[in-house]
C-alpha cells in the first residue's frame, strides 16, 4: 500500500509518496562523482568476488557498477549538507560510534569462537 508522509521544509511542507515496491540496491561505495550544472552523476559500485581463476596480476579488487545516479546538482549538494549536518549532531555521532564498537565486538567474539585447527601453523 502506498504511503504518504508530510515533511516540513522551510519553504513549505511537501508530501513524500512511498510506493509498496521501491528498488533496493546495495553499494559498497562510490566509484565516481561528476559534478556539473544543472545535473551531477554519481556512480556506485559493489565489490565482486574474483572469477574462478582469481584476479589478474596487480588487481586487488573487482568492482561492479550497480547504479549510475543522475540528480540535479542543487539536490545533491542539499542531500550532502543534510547528511553531514545530521551526523554532526552529538547524539548521532555517539550513536554511530557505539554501534561501530558493538559491531566490532560482535565480529571479534565470532572469530574468537572459531576453534584452532590442529594442523595450522
């Protein structure tokens, strides 16, 4: 079922319409960003495992483009500013630091629980 949310903005409220089915893409990072006017392009990638023969000599990682996003430059800058302002809030900084420490601790506990192989050197 489509949902509509009212979001306040300084210049006036907007309605955000969210359909039931929205594409969900995962990206490991940004491969490229080209800023221009009136639009900018941001290319996102996901790390892919090597093929059966491994990676070619000198290649340390294989990246696959998963999304090329073209967006008005003003909207991209606004999004960046909002993300950074939100993260700069002390409560958000602390929440991220706490979550990162918990995640690291959980991974360490999992790795520590792996039994040693008797033949390992």
